[in-house]
């Protein structure tokens, strides 16, 4: 879904001064002094939370300037920068100069960081502190219409929105050699990757995005390779240990109104292009973590649609659907994202064309989620599943664990004896739930369910036999084959039949896949 969902009827911002991408070196050159100023006044994520408190910080996320402004007024020079860069307030030159010292205002004007507003100063860019887990970080991007009504330019560079934050939490961060950030935008994913990768490469077709990503990298003291070009073209012939992508995934007609969200490809063509192109850019064992959207077409399973984008060989894929929107909700949400009021006649005409395109393609809904890939030696295997229920734990560590479990399951598929001779342990976060309803003779048990209490919080319905099997699992206990034989004798009075063994193995494989049990 959109990264900037603030609903607003907007008017033109004719006095906006957009620095040309060619002036990027001036902004990047400003970075050492700017970093010194931000560090001196403690303009960082931790201090921002101290200044605002939890409730007002939440108001900032809702684009409500008044509570933020009231808290920032008594916060000294850090508060000045909150008002300048996060609220877009015009402020006296003297106050801004003091807060940004040693950055001179003339240099900041020339670099495109600040604009004059009569006798006052206002920000020309959004400069946002961020906590990525490895010290203070800052991200430069274009100003959105969250705090001040403005029209977004076609080459608008989005800041750290909800989609960016969700991908940050969903990206595995184990140490790797090289990372490709496809569609680098403001550079937030590349900055995150620099904490765990030896080299980071970012690509974008938008020159303004590369300008801001370059400045963001310089502001954080990072060396990030930035290449201009469309999709995978700038890295043709190269391979990486990890690919991350937050592409322009909006599902709709083939048009480009804003490069950060529109691809020029019809329906889910952008997601198809990125998902199908990523495998060729992965080194053996390399992984990809990508945001994507896909159409739910009448008479078609969305799982098959997304799976069809992948090659037949060489990929382990985990596809996670986190949300599904109906076409009307989807169109209205993205119209608001562009700063349009759905009641406006122009917006209504756009909505008609958009919904006409959906109707012509028999689109009944739009799914949104993550596509995880791992380059393997073998036939492609895909698990595509709904995870539309709520959970708080980040998916990044879970994706890493999923691929580790999938590798074990591949080995079992090649040689079942690996499972039969293995010992298993029930994950400490796994719980057993029994659901009973009142019946004529007392409680009538209807459901026996396993819950995983962390990660995606999977649930599996099982029977009493499977519950007994798990009860016997211990890291230092019996191998699966012996457990199943004892279980068969206890429940049927005879040794395990092929059908009994197959059912026990299927339960074991399913629970391993979702991490409720694990090979010891």
C-alpha cells in the first residue's frame, strides 16, 4: 500500500525551488559540516523521541504538526531543526544559522538544502533522523505533502515511508559481501545494507533520486556505488550476494505520473519484471528481499500468477501476501497518495480510467507483500502463503531461518532417511491449544491447534496422534522412525503402516517448514 497516505486536497506550490541533479556534488560536499551540526545538537532518532515523547511522536507519524511544534518550541536547537526539516516551518535566519553551524546559510542555499522565504528560511528538503540499529543515521529526500500542501513533481523522491520501513524490517541483515539496491530512491535501504555488506550498489532511473542518495550516503559517511539506468540495465552481467528492491509497484494502467510509484508497465508488470529479473543477478546462495504487488484476477490463483514470474530451475522462493485491497479502495488510496481529493472532477476522471483498466483485465483485488528468493542448485520450489493476520516481529530474521529450514527439507526430499533418523525438538515458542464446545455429555473437543508464539505466528490444526508425536520429541530423545513405531503400536496395536508413516512424515515436514519443530 502507499507510503504517504495523507489525504489532502492540494494546491500548487509555485515558489518551490527544486535543485537540479547536477548540483548534487554541492549537497554531498556539505555533508561533513552538516553531520557535525546534526551531531552537535543531537538531531537523531533517540533525541527526537525524547523531545516528543511517544504520543507526540505518533502524531508526527500521522502528519499532525501542532503537537509536534508545541513540543519542539522548548527543545533548543534540536527543536529548531525538527520544525525546519520535519514540519516545514519558515524560521528566522539567525535561529537556523545557529542550529546548523558550521554550515553557512549561503552554502546551504546553493546546495539546495534550504530556501529563502521572505526574511525567513525554510527547508528545501526533508532531513530525517533514523535508527537502523548501528548508530545515528539521516536520510535526505523531497518534502512531501504531509505537513504542508504541495504538488508532488513527477521526479519526486520519496522519503522514509511505511513501505520503506516495512522493507527495512523484512530484509535479512546477516553479513554478506555485496548488495544491490534496485531503485535506490533516497538511499535508505542502501544505508541499511551498508551496515552488514562490504559493498553496496544502488541503481535508479531518476537522476534526482541518485542526487539525494549520493548526499544521504555522504551525510552518513558511507561509500555507496550509485548507477543511473532502468531496472537491471546498469548492473548487466554482474551478480550480488543480496538484492533488495522497493520498486514502483503500483498496479494500474501503463502510465508514469510519479517515478517513485509508477513504472509505465500495465497492471503488475513492474513487480513481474523485478521478480523475474532478480534470479539472474544473484550469486550462488544469494538472496533477494523485495516488495511487490500482484493482481487477483477472476478465475486465477494469485499464487500461480506470482510463481509464474520465476524460472523453473535454481530458486527457492517464499512469497508472503500481507494485504489484499479491493479495486475501489486501492484506487482511492493511491489518488490520495498523489495529493488528489477523490471528490475532485479531475481525480474522478482518473479513477474512472483506472477502474476501467481493472475491469477490462478482470482484476478483483490487489495483493501486496514480500517476495524472498534464494539461488539454489536444483528445481525451483515456491511457497506462497497468506500472512494477512497481525504480528509485530520483523520478517527479516524469519526469512533467513525459512531458507535454512527449506535447505534441510530439500535434502529430505532427496533422501527421506535423513528425516527418519533425525531427532526433533519442539520450538520453545510453540503452544498447544484445545478448543471445546458444550455438548450433550459435557465438553466436546472440536479443534486441536498448534500456535507458534513468535515470528509470523503460524497455526497448524493437528489431531491427537500428531500431538502425541510432538510430546515425544526431544533433542536427546528417540529418532523419528522409532517414535512413529511406538506411536503406531500405542494407537493401533500394530506396527506403522506405510500410510501411518507417510502421515507422520507429512506432519513433521509441515511443522519444520514453519519452525514449530526443528531438527535437533
